[in-house]
C-alpha cells in the first residue's frame, strides 16, 4: 500500500451566478486593475489516500469529489495528482 | 400524534420548531442526528441552523448523517418531511427536493421579515393556508434558489413550486435583484416540493412566527398544514407516495 496525495479543485459551473467572483471583480477598480475579467471563485481540498495504486486511489477521490466536495448541479471539479509515496520509497527510510 | 424535529450539531431553530408543533397540539419529539431510528413519528421537520458548521456547502455533511437514512426511508414510505432554511438545504443536497441553494446574490446574510405566497392551496404543506401573503422571517446566507431552466419549467408545470417571494401587491418578485426577492432566487422561488409532493423545503421560518406574542402567528398556517397532512396519512394507514415520472430524476445518484 502507498500514500497518494491529490487536490480536488471545485469551481461554479459556467453560467451559474458566482457572487464571490463578482465581488472580486467589483474590487478590482480599487486596485487600479482594469485588465482582469471573468473571475470565478471556487474551493480546493487536498487529501491523502492509502491505496494499492494511483488508479485505485483516484477512484476514491473521484467518488468523494462527486458526492461530497462538489454538487454536480452547480459545480464542476478537477482532480490533480500531487505526489505518491510508494512503499519502495518508504523502505529507503528505515526507522522513520 | 408525535412529530419529530431533527437536531444536527449546529441546528438552532429546532427548539422553535418543537414549540410550534406543541402550539399546533401535537407531541413534539427531538430526533438526534446520530440515530437512523425515527421512532413512532408521523411527520418530520428538518430545522434551521448551521448543521455541521455549513462546511463545504450548507447541508452536504448533514446529508450523510445517520438520521438522514431514516428520513430518506420515511419519505420513500410516504411520510411528510418539511425542511426549513438549513433543513431545506439538507433536503436539496440529499436530492430529496430538486435544485440547489446558492450564496445570496448580495453576498450578505439576510435577516428580516419577507412576504411569501403559497402557489397552491391543495398541497400537504399549504392546505391550512388562507392564500394571502404570509409574513415570516428569513435568516440565511445561502438561500438563492437555483435549478436549470428546463427543471424550473418542469417544477412550475408540475406544481412543485410551493412558495414564491412576493411584492407588496402580492405578485411574485421575479427580478432576482429587486428588494422583495431577498436572495436572488430564480423565478422568485422560496420553497419547492418533490415530485411525489410529500417532501418540501422553504427558506423562510414559519416556526418563528407561531404565536401572536411574536408579532404574528402567520407561520402556523404551514405548521398546521403539516400536522393535518400527517394526521390524514396516519388515518389512511400510511399510504405509499404516488409514483410519478419525475421521482427517479429527482434523486441524486449514488445513494
């Protein structure tokens, strides 16, 4: 078994009103920024999964992303692989 | 007759709901979130508050609590379930009623009295209403009702829109930015029910206007409706809900 670390990035679906994104846009003039538009604000969760393979871990992450971390009616998500700690690597660090 | 009120960690309107039920003349019972066993209740209220801190999205963590297994079974068996405010958010996240509650368009927590109007008086949740605008409070940050256009059309067509926010003249506040629409809800929707008609949610708080001493008892129209429906359901021997074509479409996958 190995540890695999992922990030799940959740964003409001295109076309869904994003009041937080709009609030950020409204603040831009105060920063004298005029070149920025289409701000969308979402959330990011990072998590470690213990599994036999990256593919197996990804299935778990995908289920959580769909059921808990996002609401498919209003949000989309992307899974980002961050790092995998294989058992071989762990074996190189005895006593840790 | 006993009517249950679920207490999640973070519920804060459960006591008001218990009191409103007592005013309506039934025995109110607290249902603890850790038990899927509802006991011998004839209807269930999911109350307002901030269940599990509203983390991730309001209602989503509550959706996976043990009591919701019992509530889902109770609803599938035809029992009446009313979700108020946070309770509505829990029902929407659970897929027991259609749609989602987004952050208020203003980004502000909205806490004031609003006017809503029942769209129909023949539903289990409005049968004791007199049809006039009902003045009851809202207190929420995520109450902006959303569903895609096709779903909104379907809800209106099938009579699943139970309550709309209304202007002083009693017409629906369809413009999401007008003051009578407190959160930007699409089609002025303040409350909906499932396709079978036995599960409903609304953002305003009827239980907080349950006695004259609180200003009005306008909210009792909805509490009494629920109690009448539960009585009738028990008297009829707990009939199963009518199968409808939309029932399957309303349930979110993976449950």
